C-alpha cells in the first residue's frame, strides 16, 4: 500500500521528493562527518534490536526511551521494540522496514531545528500502545519553513514476539496543510 489513498498523487509526489532530498542531504552529511560510533555501543544496540522476542514491559520501556530521544523526528533511537520488517504508515505513505524508517527520519530530522515534541497521551492495551503528541520545528531550508502538527501513533504488537509490527501515524491536520507549511517562510 502507498498510504492514505485520499492524499492524492500530488501530495504523494511531494512526500517522495522530500524522501529523495533527505537521502541526498544524508549522503552529503555522511561524507562530511566522521563515523564516531563505538563498536561496543553498536554491537549492544544490534543485540537488543535483533532479539527474537521481547516481553511487553520491556517493549513499552524501549518505546518510552525512543520517545524520550524524539526518535521519530530525529532518527536517534534504538527502535529495539520494532520487528525489522515493521510496517510504517502516515497520511502520505506506507512502507516496511526499520532501516528505511531510520534513514528517512534521520535524513529529514537532520534538517530540523528548534524541534519541540511533546507527548500528550499514552494509552496501553493488550494489543497496542496509542500515543498522542504535538510537534513543531523549523526546517533548515533557505526560507526556514515552520512545521507544526498534532497527532498520534498506534504501535501494534505481535502477540508471539512482543515486537511492534505496525507503526501507524495519524495527523490531526490535513496533509495538504503540512505541504503548505513546507512552502511558506516562517
């Protein structure tokens, strides 16, 4: 699936364009920056994220840590509670894979300044975790657009592995308004 069918081809094209731009920016940044990740922390994170199963208490704790690091806007976070082939969806698009998610948010997150992410709701149930949030930032583009949205994320757990298999974002703003924010100077 390509996400919400109501969004339209034009807005999807904007999303894919933003993803491509993020990849280009990420490629340039990775050439300019040295990789200072220690092998000890990398192997620790790899061990946590490759665990076959996780109990609910641990999964919730891991998600809380990821939210504390603003992972879904910064790309910083372990995402150890997620299955490697987790499905990610938002009002623009849907795709599978933690690696693609990390790349997208890491690349685009690197362009965000003055990030403000507030968790306004946290509801746990047997099958999922539903969060609500408010977010704003200024994009590091020449016209410095300000993005602001409220919404939420539903994290659906696999009953066998305990890992998140679906990450479904909802935005309490129409996608075309987000695109308008992208095109407007702050």
